[in-house]
C-alpha cells in the first residue's frame, strides 16, 4: 500500500471518529418551561414542564386552563378556570394525565411534536350546585357539568416571566390543588 493511500485512509478514519465524537446530543421534543396556547373553542391553556428531581426525566407539573362545562340536569353552563398539579412523566415526547379533586375530574393527553410546540386533548367534569335556590339558603343538590373533550395547541414561551402572577400576589393551593391568586 502506498503512502498516499495510507494517509488518505487514516484521514478518513480520523474524520469519522471526530465527527462521531462532536455530534450534538439528539434533539428533545420538549424542554423545561412554560407552554401556552388555546383550546379548540378559544379558551386559554398553560402547561408547565419541569425536571423530576427524583428521576431526572421531564414531567408535566401543572396545567392551568379556562373551560365552559354544560350541566346535564339543568342545561346551565359553568364558566371557570382551574389549575391542576401533576407529576406526570413525559415518555417518548408524550404524556397522559388524570387529576381527581373534590369537585373536578380532568383527563387528557399531550404530544410534544417539536421542542417548541405541543398538541393534545383535555376533558373536564365538574360538580356544581343546582341553581334556583332561595337566596341565603344552604344548597341541597348538585349536578355534574361536562366540558367535552377538545383539542388544544401550545407553544413554548421564551419569556416565562410574562406568565407569572403580578408582583406582590400570593399563590396558595387548597386541598383539591386548585391554585388561587390573591
């Protein structure tokens, strides 16, 4: 084998090894931070992704959203906002979530399609006092109100401070893990 051929083979092997060593890590389809967007009917939704301190994997930690639920018995509507605390691992860029509270049940899923975008579905069931009671009277009945499953789309927020409660606000959580900004 001549010297030029040996030198060429050595250069190709060195280049391949260097290329393999200096490749960036594979792209993640999600990142730590805040994703915000709209549901199919135009309501606000926000999803928080954080690193699980126990496993080091990314997880959903909170979903805050607005929704309208139709009540089965009366046909009335409940228009409300909720925040649910989660500890749901993201596996293969996807997560399925469920949250059960005192008066709220939420199910859904999310698919992180790119590092900056995700889509999913969310469905809510809420218990509400039946209307028509005498003013000042103690409620005696409740009914189930459903916000049908709907799609949503969220994008990563490069300025997460914009999604934070105003300065001086105090955020507390009640027993059902619903956030209240005071």
